[in-house]
């Protein structure tokens, strides 16, 4: 039963090709922990956007592999496959987690969330009262880019046409 997406060897290659020295400077247990946290984060953030359904239903720990899954270009994804995009997104997110464990899933108190709205005189403005935890979650542009060929865009709307 896989606890994370990808492999340590493939993660090492991914980070070496990108010159991400902190990955090479860490230990295998640190890397494995970062991969587990990154995989959990990906599943939690992207679960509603993944195509298809879990191949192993509820007994399956990770969201992938999946059945009835297609990529953004409508190419079928095998029911025993974890797409390369998911593995690469895991490696990208794991680097963030390696540098600062827990940074992908920060605790937030929505009623106390605020943004800096003026620098001169330092003015903080509370976020709207209907902000959600999703509004406060970090967005990793590299992960979004890597997954773009697999998932639809956030907030995409499908239109139904009456025939």
C-alpha cells in the first residue's frame, strides 16, 4: 500500500535536474516524510478535481490510481496508473514541505485572517467574513502548471446546452 506518490529515486532525479540542492542535502527519512505530506496535501486539495474514481474505492489510501479517468485532452488513464503529472506535482510540493514542514497545510483562524492593505502607516484589513479555508490555502504555481494537463481549471464552469 503506497503512502506517497512517486519514488525517492525519481524525486532525486526531478530535483537534480532543477538544481534543487536542499533535496540532495536531506536524508531519505526526511525526503520520505516530505513525500507523504505532499501526497496527502495533493489528495486533499485536488480530490474534487481529479478525474474518475479511486480504483480501490474507500480501501485505497491515496486517490490514485483511478478508474474512468481521462486527462484534459480526453486520453484514457489506465486504471493501474498514477499519472506522471501527479508524481511530478508531488516532488514539487515535497520540496516546499522539506524546507518548512507543515507549510502546505497551515492552521488558519478565519475570523482573524487579514491582509496588508496599506504600507504607509501599516493598515491590516480583515478578510471577508465568508472566506473559507480554501481561500487561505497556499497555491503552488509549479504544481498547478504540472497538473494542468490532468485537471480542469479551478472554478471552471460546465455549461449544459438543451437540444
